[in-house]
């Protein structure tokens, strides 16, 4: 059996492509400003029967809701001064592991808010689209106070 591996970057929602055995989305679905139904429909449409949808996404935790509340506040008071404070704190927390240029690049993350998260409603939508619950739904290691807590999930398209 011949196998091919393809990587595609671009606007997933407007791309036309054949069915794939696996679609992977790492920490991106929650940032797409489109209706969840449209996104999940495109994923299912892009999967071959028996194909796997593997993704990570922030969950419905108290920690995440507190972080998003803080980010909303940061968005209201954003200024060059606050960006410098964020960079200084990030450097203290992660300066031994990450270059300043990378930390500077990530300042924007402190102002990002999700359009969706992995809660009961999204889990219900996923079950409805895939016809069953997940093959995997596991917490991911949490490495930064500024990072939302994520889960690793795998769903399989039914074979019909």
C-alpha cells in the first residue's frame, strides 16, 4: 500500500481538497472567528471514513476562565508600558529557556481570547458530528501561567 504525507498551510475553511486519513490542529481551532458548525463541518467533510481528527484546545477550566478575564482586562488597558511589563515578567519566568525575540513575539498572546473552548457544548457538537465520543480526551502538560490549559483529543469519523 502506497502512503503519502501532505502538509498544508492556508485558509482551511476555503480550501478544496480530497478526503484525508488524518487532520491535525494544534492549538488553533479556538482562535478561528467562524461558527463552530462551519469549522466542524469542514473537518468532517475533509476526513475519509474512519479518518482521525486530532486536536488540542483550551478546556472549560476555572484556571482558563480566570486567565481570559485577565486578558480582557489587559486588552482594555493595553499600552507600550503594559507590553514592556508583560515582556519583563515573561523574561523572569522563561528567560533561561526562551530567547527574548521569541518572548517579544509572544506578547500578543496575552491579549488573545478564544472564540470557543472545549466545554460541554463543543463536546456535544463533536459527538453529533462524529456519531460517538472521543477516542482520547486527555490533559496536556501546562508549562506557563500565561498559557491556557489544553486538552488533547482524538475523534474518528464513522465508516458508513
